[in-house]
């Protein structure tokens, strides 16, 4: 038996003989049941979550027809990030016999680090997908991430749309689906898989840094259970809000057909219709349109959208910028178009 075949046999044995891993795999498999004979890009960071996802996708290759690319974005922010990326490449090669593609981000940021790094990470990953003609980008967001996202948006005063948190399938990018098949899986189970298959995983120090809101929320979520607020209860609430959000979205879609038209990069919203709608519906419509124009995963914060709507309803302002878009109020319409930024030498 060749070394490669022997390694594959050991890997499959670890999956097949461990009921805890198989239970997670069955959840994963159920959530990607729509994808057959697809090229799929897996976002890898070296943390327990993404390594567990890498192992699950590798096992899926032995039991299905999907082909996976494994990609890591090195932001170069931390001093040893390049060394860490090579460590992860070695782990991926040694343990699951796959090649890890490392893409180096050369953009530097001084503020809003997590937001900017997240956006540039997705931009690079989507571009790689398009280059390789992969229709799906897969990330390792999990149950605990969903709880944290819910609490962050709760703290920001989000409406139904925001509180529904992350969706398992996101179609923001028209060419590539963003799929999160592990949203029902708890972090502790992913850590278990990472340790079992890879023996180790990287720990990102930013995950415990008090500089970032998510890190502080993460500390809070670990304490909630002590006060009788279980993560399972929060997750059930998210599911209920998701169901409500689906109904709201269907209702909003029907209203948008009567209210919104598009002409060569310009969106026109009929004032008469729009201002008659409920506050939450107005926020959803504006947020969705801005998100679509800029091809973002998320709309601007509801507080900012509410400010724009209020100013337009009062008639105190007739032009505002929000989320990289210019919004104008005229006699019969609100118009939205992408903001064109002037060059530095202008």
C-alpha cells in the first residue's frame, strides 16, 4: 500500500469510527445536499473552525463528487502571519493531503481593522472563485458565531433583518454563493475535530483582544449561561426571527415591484408609495438597495438608514451619502446611485 493510500485510509477510519465526528459530518452533508459535482472554495485560516471544515470537506470528497480548493488570505497584519500561513499549509498537506493556496493581501489599514480585513478577505476569495470558475465559497462560521452576531446586532439596534443574523446560503455575489454549512454546529465540536485530525490549530490573538467589539461580546456570551440564558435558547430565537424575516422579505419583494425601477445604474423609488410604508419596511428597502448597488454582504446600520429616511420625510435635506451611495430626493422619486469618488489629484 502506498503512503498516500495508507494516509487516506487512516483519515477515513478516524471519521468512520468516531460517532461525534460523524454526527457533525451528517449535519454538514445535509446542509450541502444541494451541491453535487461542484467546484468549491474553502476559506481556511488555521483556526479550529476552518481546519474542521477542511477535514469535513476532504471526507466529503471520498463520499461525493465535489472538488475543493483550500485558500488562506494572509493579511500580513501580525508579525508572524507569513510563518503561520506556511504552518497551516503544512498541516493541510500532511493531514488531509491537499494543497493550500496562500493569497497575500498587500492593502494596509489603520482603522476599522476587522471590518476592512473582512471585506478584503471576501473580495480576494470571491475573485479566486471567479478565476477558478467555482460556484461556491464555503466558510466555517458556526453556532457560536451566530450567537455573537445576534448580540452584536442587538446592541446596534438592528431590526428583524439584522437580528436574523447570518444566512446559511448568501447570494450577494451574483456569480458565487457564500455557503455556511456549520451554523448549527457548536465550536466545541469543531475544536474536537481539529484536534482529532490535525492534533493542533492556530489561535488568533485578536479573538481575545478588548479592542474589538466581537471579542468583548464573546466574553459576554460565555457568561450568559450563568444567568440562565442558554445559547440554545438564543439560537431558537434566531430561527424564529429568521422565519419572520422570510415573511417580511416576501412582503417587501411584492412592494418593491410596485415601487422600485432601475435605469442604467440609477435606482428610482416612487416617493408616494415609499413614504406610505411601515418604518421597518422602508429601512429594509433602502438597506437592500444600497447593499445591491455596492455588492456588500450587509446593508448599512439601521440607525443610519433611519436618519436618511427621517431627513427625506422632513424635507430638511435632499441629498445624502450612505454606504458608498448617493441618495437624492426630488419631486416624485428618491434616487440611489453608486458614489463616484474623486481621485486624489482632483
